[in-house]
C-alpha cells in the first residue's frame, strides 16, 4: 500500500509516502469509528466496517495527493514561465549590451582617433625603417624575412600591441574595448624608445645612414614628421583623466625626442 501511494505523482518523496501510510492508518481508525456509528453497517460486522474505512481512507489520501500533485505542477509551470521570461529579458539585455560597446564615445573615441591618426602611422613608419635596414644589411629577401620575424618576436612587447591596434585600420574597423586600448598604447609607449635605439644601434654598427639609404630614407622622412605630430597629439591624451594609466598631466611623455644629427651624434633616431 505504501508503494502504491508513493507512486502517486512524480513529485512524491519518501517522506510523503510515509505520511500517506500514517494517514491511511489514522484515516482507517477514524472512518472505522464513524462507520460503527451507522447501525445498518455495524450490523454487517467488523469486516464490512473496516473495508469501508479503508476505502474511504484511500479515497481521501488519493484526493489529497492528487491535489498536492496538481498544485506542485502548477507551481513548477509558473516557475518555468517566470524563468523563461527572466531569460528572455536577460537575453535582450545582453543583446543591448553587446550592441552598445560597439560604439566609440567620449574618451574612448578620442583615444581611438589618436591611435588611427597618429600612433599607427608613426609605428608603421618606424617598423618600415627597421625592415628597410634589415633588407639593406641582409642583401637577401629570405634572410631579411627571417631576421625581421625573429626580431619581431624579440620585440613582441612592442609588436603585439601594435598589431592588435592595426585591427582599427581594417574595413570595417574592429572594436577594441577602452581598457584594452589603453593597455596597448601604454605597452607601445614603454617600448617605443627602446625600439628606436635598437634601430640606431644597428645602423651605426653597419655604417648605414637612415636618412640617405634608399631602403630607409623614405620611411625615415615620414617617421620624422609623424613622430613630432604624435608627441603633440599625445598631450591631450595624457591630460585626460578618463584614460586610465595614460593619465599623467605633469609627467613627460615617453615617445622620445629626436635631436638633429651631427658628426658627434650619428644617431638618426636619438632620444
């Protein structure tokens, strides 16, 4: 009998089945007493009284169990509907949030334009200077290619953020979050002068004039102009308090300062 009541409704538990058994016993006793008050039934003997009591108890317990089962299912349905609504709202909110970051606004847009207009052209020029110098020294395209790749790995602290920011120059332009953009600019700034000194050291070692060599002269002229523009444009960035770690209004920039080349100073990219 206990197994029978335990199977009423998929939500029945062991505790509920024991309660059903207890209810059956108590109900049988109660209905036995009530049945014994009915003279005609009492005249039929105790077997008839107990049988009627068990039937009535089973009917009562079944009714209670089914009521509980349907109420439970109704509650589950309501919870599922609420969860489905919440998930739909959350999905719509996520879709809105996914669309919102694709818009460059305020200081984020200001930094993006600085990168596109100043930083990328300057870095591209300095990268081209080194590539031209390597081609001149190597005298072989394959060797120059391998050397450039090797040096790019050595200078990955400069090249990796630079290549990430190059995505802004695509069509359509990529979206880079403000914090990531700040981090890329900071890494390039830290390694920029080191990169330029390495080019100077290589040019001096091999006796190459960056301004006059056919492989580097064009890129050097572009870089010299772009570098000055970069320094001027960066003043507005380092004075913007919303630019995170780039905010240094009282500190000197770290983009270097090219000085005129002279006999005593052969460094074309002096800092």
